[in-house]
C-alpha cells in the first residue's frame, strides 16, 4: 500500500489545487483537491510557490528536474498557498514511472498479494498550504467488532516476475467466509456482506496512491462492495469526470477510469445497487451549490453511467450537500440539505422510488442551520444522521441525530466523541460504511482531510466506531489499525507484540547527522513518530538493514516514508547478510507513502531496503521499518 505521511516543518510539501467552497460557496463546490508530496529542500531555504486554482492532475511524462520555486504568495480564488521550506517537485510535476506488477497466485481462502507499487503523481508545490475546495460527502458506514475468528488456510508460494523480482502471494484467510449481500444477475453481489478477506491494516496520516502511482481523487465520494471487490468512487477537480478505483484488500487500489464524463460539475457522489432492476444508480449533487439532484444508471459498477444525468429539484427547490443510503430492506433514501428557506437552513430525508430513479415520499425535515455533509447509517435498529458544520474546507466537529423510525421523533444534536480533537481529527465527515462478517459489524468513519498540516497529514481518514451500551459512537484515533472483513471485527495494531524489528539493531550504508538508522526501529506513535527518522546520503544506491537477532519466520514488511523517498527499491531478506533474496520490488515509490507488502513466509535474520533510485535530489528517508510474521 502507498499512502503519504505527516510533514516536517522543514519540508511541507503540499499543493494548493482548486480551492473551492462548500454549500453556499463557488459553483465548483466540493471539487477534489490534488495534493502531492515532494522532496524536502536540500538547504531548507527555498521559498514557496503561490497556490493556483484549477485541477490537479498527475503526469506520466515529465521527468525529474526543476529549479527551486519563486517566493510564495496568495493563490487565485479558493485558496492561499503559504511559503515554506522545501523544493519544487521536479518540473512542477512529480512523475514516477514503472509498471505495476501484480504478484501471487489467487487461491480459495487466500488473498492475492499485489506486488505492484505506487508512484507519486500530481503537482508538488514546496512549502505551501493545501487549500482545496468543496464540502465532504457522505454515505455508507463501517463497523467495529468483537473477537476475530480463527481459521483460514495459509497459502504460500510466489511467482517470479520478469526482471528478477519475486512477487509472492497468498495469506491466511481470517475467519469463515460468508456470502455477502444479494446476488444479482451475472453473479454480482450487492453492497454488504463479507468476503474471504482476512486481516488488513488501515494506515492513516499518509496519502493514498493507486497502483499506477497517482493520488486517489475521491473526496466527497463513496465506498461500495460488489462481487468481492471494493469500489471507491469520487471525482478529481473540476468535478466533471466521475471516476472509480477497485481493491480486493482495501490497501492496493487500481484506477478504473472515468465512469461518467459529465457536461457540468458534480460532487458528493453515491452509487447504490438496485437488487430488483439490476442497475447501479449514481446520485449526484449536480451543477453548483444551489444544485439539482442528478441521477445516472449503469449496467456495471464500473459504468459507463448515463450522461447527462436526469436532474430534478426536491419539491421545487434546489439542494446543497446530499448523500444516498440503502437500508437493510433494500429501500433507498436521500439525505439532503434543502434550500427552501435559504441555503443551509434545513435537512431532509426522502424515500426514493423502488427503482431509485425518482423521489417518492419526504420522511422527515430537520430545521438545522449551518450544517452540511449529511450521511446516514443504521445499527441495531437505530438510525443515525450525521452532519458537519458549514465550515468551507476547514475541519469540523461531527454531530449526529438518532431515531428508531425515519419519520421520527429524532433526538437532539449530539457531538461525536473524538478524544483529543474538536475537529474530527482535522477532517470533515464523509460517510460511515458497515463491514458485516461472521462475528459482527464494523462501522467505519470515512472523513476527508482537506488541509493536511502538522501531525495530521494524509487526504483521507478511516476510523472504527466504538459504541457505548446506549449506542453512542466514539471515534478514537489510530494511525494504524486492523480490520477483518470476513469476520466483521477490528483490533488495534499492536506493534509491541507483532513488530519483530522493534528495538532491534538497524544499520545503513549512510546516515545524516541527527537522523540515524536506529530511528526506524524505535517505538513511536502517531503523535510523535515524525520526531525520528533515518536519512541517507544524497546518492544511489543506499541500503538500510535490520538485524532481527536470530533467524525467524517473516512474511510482511511495512515501510513509512518521509518526503525523501525511494522511487526504485527492493525489500530483501537474508540468513547471513551476504546472500540476499528479493521478496518485493518497485520502480514507482512515493513520498509520504506507506509500503505495506506481504510475501510468502520465509526464514531470515536480516531484512533490508535496497534503494537503487531516489525520488528527489536528497537521500532516502524512513520513519519506520517494521517486519512481521502475520497469520
């Protein structure tokens, strides 16, 4: 998995791209922001570049190399770029080449290990403050759960990919497989249910890249599951192209392209499968802020969806933020901000027709001013209606209402408990998605981090809800946590017992003053993990090696990269630190990313990262180097 991490004060490397307002703002509200990390400046004295408006794209053609940027200044409408240290990403656009290799053999009960890698994409502006546009969208839900089921069959092996890189496959399936959802014609499973996927680790505070090395562009999007695949929908700026990504493990995401190319801007997308019509139905806040409800359909989850969408007002009035949600009886509902009495004054719930294509009956109307980003989920017979503040793209606390019937009565507004944070950990809520398995359901909050800063980097945050005896949710913050999709359970990521490299000796081919190799095996948390890192000399190649102390079985490595990263590198294992075996290789590494790769269980004492090409003019730099042997 590749994602981007927290920033250092010496090298804030974000792009202020397409800053737009939420409901009541510009006509391109809720456009996705393209945020791209870049390498830290060699001297730390390069001034920032002024932010600009417009879409942030990833380029696959611009090679490395460009001078430091000019002094920063105010960006065009929608954002302000702050000056700071660092250098411009080469050529203004960071390009990471290479071919994604998918390794491993898929077997029943196992998991195909994607051996591909991620490159860095998008425009990098050193020192700037990311100012992006739009209001976060909602929909879906995710769950916490009890004790994971034991079981599953360990499948090992591996396939040697051309070029000498061994990409291995197979993992233990966590728990008993349970068929999920309702199967449509052609064997497509509707949203819900559990697949065969076992434990996976969710990494927060890092940016997410697809397997081609480009940043995921899905803010104000939606998560769904069809036919054993997860689909993450959204739109890059200027929000006319609606796109989709798929993943079998919630870690490695494959770009599926544009699923609807619209003539006007749209955002806050949801996609629901209709079990009766066998259609996928896309719901959109269509054209600006005082918007229409747009509805498109497709015969497959990857589209193409009908263009242009049908568009309608809600009882004669425009809407602001909205989301679509499917109840456990298959009925679909629209949660929306209604403009009848003015922008952001009322919220409503509307039941959709049986085919999801038209409005049927208004279920409830809230007189709730200054709230947006509505989303719904249901747990143990209780409905939850969540909202954020109308705060533009600034982070916001999350509030919710509850009822046992959609027609009410509804409770008063309650603040979501987020220990240590009054702004939902510097995000705006988007949706809650339920993972239902053999042992329970995990309700997961997806929130958009529009303005990464300080100790809170990354563009999306996924957190499991804990519920009290009365059903009140709490979202504790975890930089890493484990989700068992098959069992419908979750657990904290216990580095103390699972990281075989923790506290062990790390040595490197070179290290900079104050950033020694030993930093990568120290026990750190999300609050302070950026305080220690390893930095190599600014030359190729470079290595960093962990001595586990004795030969042990291992099958997984997690690397957390700083902005100075390895574009091309290998993960290698050895019994004697002389003869090395490749277990993973990539040519499209990314800055502020997580490399989370599993491989066939092997016995080794030494594990190293062998970097052959740096991502920028500086050295290689890691916050953490973890080695695991996971069942």
